[in-house]
C-alpha cells in the first residue's frame, strides 16, 4: 500500500525507530547461550534494558495515535469504530499468521505435514499491540483523554488486586501460580501458549494485556502534549519531571508489587512509562531543539510494523533453510560471526541482521513506500 506519512515531529519517528532497531537486535541474537545479559529479558522479577523495548513500542503506538485521532473529528462514529476495529483485527491476524508461518512442519518420518492450528500460539507481540491499540483507541475516543487516563490508572490498581485475588495463595507472582497463566490456560489451553519458559506460559497473556493498555494511553497523552508544547523548554521539563516522578513511584511500588515484564506488573508499567518520558524528552531535545537529523532511525520509524514483521518472518526462514546439518542461522554464527568470539559474535550477528532489515526499510523510504496497517 503506497501512501505518504502523516505530518508529525521528526523526533517521534526517531523515537519509534530506536525502539524497532533495538527490538530486532534483542530478538535475533546469533546464539542465545552467549548473549550479553543486558540484551536478555530478566528471568522473572527485575529489569534489564531489553525489557524496555516492547513497552516503548506501545508508547510509540500511543504517540502516533495522537496525530491520527485529530483526523477522526470529521468522521462519523460508525466510521471511526470501523477504522479502530479493522486495524485491531488486521494487526492481530498478522501476528497470529506470523506464529503459524510457514504453516507446515516435519513429522518423525521426515515428511512435510500441515502445522495444526490446535498447536499454534494465539497471543504474542503483534497481538498485544493490536489489543492495546484497540482498547486505548476506544477509551480515548469515547471517554476523552483525562478520563481515559484515570481509567487506566484504576486498571493498574485493579490488576494488582486481581493477581493477588486469583493467583495461588502464597505464590501469586510465581511462574506457575499466577492468575495470568490460570486464565490463559482456561481460555486457550496449554498448547496455544508460549513455551519458551519451559512450561506453557504466555508473557503476552489476556489478563496482562490490561495494564499494558496504560503504556499506549500514556504515549497518546505525551504525544498530544508534545504537539502543543514539545518545542519549549517548559514543555520538555514537564515531561521529564513526570518521568522522574514515575520512577520514584515505581521504586516504592516494586517493594510490594515487583517489577516483572512477563507478568507486566503495574510497577513495570510506571517504570517503563517513566523511562520513556525521559527518553523521548532527550530525543526531542536532540532533534528538534538542535535541528539534528537521524536518517538511520527515521527509516525504521516510518515503517515500524512492516519492518518488525519482516524481521520476524526472515528469522523463521533462516531457521528453515539448512546448510548441511545446520540451519542458516546456526551456520552463519558458527562459521562467520563466532570468529569474533562467542559473545561479540552473537552481538555482531544481531547487528548485521538489523542492518539487513534497515536496508529493506531504506529502500521503501527512498521509494516513498509507507505501509499503513
């Protein structure tokens, strides 16, 4: 689909581009076992730089919404609802098809058979983006900004209560005893969950999507404010002050409700929003106040969803294609990148993979191809 990007601050494209850039790097390590710890998610409670990537993308989704919603004032309520529901459904479906891709697998006899829908993961990154976008859009459209913000704050408190009320007594925040797992297993069954934790548990579960909506709403509020006062020192100072205030709240909330990305705890939400407020202030200062350019990150920022989807699909293709007994991914790491050392080689592989995706984005930008889902 060919179109031109909507008018927006260059800094917001750069912020979104930084998020996509690092999302690709942390998702495509050359070798998981020899990945530097800052490029890994926290095993359970705690926080690493990698844990900031996904919530920052949700925050950026909210930023973009603050520009798009201004165009909805001339549309009927029915037209707006259709737009929201259509975009939500398309993004969710793309995420589901991505996990189902390439739609076949090898059986024990080495024969190609269809990959059963009964074993396909239902939720995931794009699905969470879709749900959070849809819920946040409806909240903001019908309740307006201030009430939507109040509702999401109440949702963070409600989520805190729900996890302790419906988790296993004494193990409410454990991997096997949390309410997120209980609800997902009841709704979808164990085979439809993510199995990277050693058991069926989805870090993008239904219940944990509730607090994640706050990241999008916060992004919308900040994006709206940036358009009004983003190019003034007063406006930038206020955003940074709110960011620091949220970090303080997160510190104390963590004492009773630990920061946990996989459960997307409320303290994790306030921590990530606080950090994003500080980061976006720094980006705005660098780009807008100093009239700087950052074509590298803008390339990612102008086609974020399609470049992310491309990165995930290519990663699957790299696992399917084999060179001898090794997948293309394993072969490249073993015979090329590991020559720089296991840890450095793992990082260089991820960077090279990211640059390959950037080249696709650069070509699209040069041809003025901007894919809007």
